[in-house]
C-alpha cells in the first residue's frame, strides 16, 4: 500500500479525519488510519462516523495493534500503543 492511502490521526478535530478518509476512499478502494496513544480513540471515532453516516458499504478490513518504544528528550524510554485500522469499500 502506498503512503497516499494512509491517514495519520493526531490531535485535530474528528471531522477533519472523516473528510480525509472519505476523500481517500473516493480515490481508492482502501485507506489505512494510523494513530498512537490518545489519538487511537479519535481514529476509531472517525472510522465509525465514515462507516455509519457518510459512506455505505465501507467495511473494516483489518485492525493491527502494537506498541512502539519511544525515547524522550532526557533519554528515558516509554511505550506508546499504536493502532492501524484498514477501511475498504
């Protein structure tokens, strides 16, 4: 999958991501939502809004959960949860 079909979910309002997802799904058959930490709930919300309100026939093709180890500025390491949701028409 090319990077064009990936939506990185961060701290913007949910509807910004809903618009990005619907735009990608109009141009291709699937899109991947990638999020970390607190943004995971926002990506789930965006995926559900697209599926239930905006586009008929969009299905969750797959969900991948993982943990990334990040290094802080002071050198300490911390674990951050990650999630990828693949939506397909």
